[in-house]
C-alpha cells in the first residue's frame, strides 16, 4: 500500500496498514470508551475467522478513537491481548497491543511486546523501528535532554 506523506494518518498507522497488505480478510472494529464490550466483539470476530475462513489470513484491527476513561482503556488493552492470543500467527494484533501499551505510558510492557514480536519475526520493520526509537528516547532521557516522541 502506497501512502502519501501528506496523509492525515499518523506514521505508525501508515506502517501498520502496510503490514495488513498480506491479509486476505480484514475486520475493523472501531471503539471509543467502550472497552467493556469490545472484547466480546473481538472474540466473535476471531471465532468467525477461525470457523468460516480457516484457510484465509485474517486480521482484526481494533481502532481506538482515543479512549480516555481509565477503565475503558484497561478493558481495551485486555481486548488487544485477547486478539493477540486468538490470532497467534499474526503480528498485527501483537503490534496493536504494543502500541496501545506505549500510548498508555506503559513503556516497559510495550517494549516487551515489541521484543516478543521480534522473536517471532526478527526482520519486522515496524516493531524494530519503534523499539529502536523507544530505546533512543530512554538513553536521551537518562542524559536529560530529549522529549518523548
């Protein structure tokens, strides 16, 4: 997928979209402050992919619209974790989880999720770039002169 540099999408979103190119089926689940229900939707979508399209490469993307309710964010993180568990062979749900953890300020957990992705695919460019970026920020923070990305 070719993306214009002038896209309204953030760079990380464009990179994730590039990863989805290999999927045969894509299920997009938008959510905003409804973490209490999104987990069941992810479960149903994953069950449908396994049951009705077992030979297809499916991808479930949960697009959180910037949930701000703390409970909703935790429930959304749980849904991201469940999505990664239900689709163990696909890296996009794992990337979603990693980025959600990082957005929530849980850098150590986000870094661990990125490292787990690299164990599955050492050449994954999105996980590698984000992990390197995170490490550079940590080094600069220790030196006391870098803003967070």
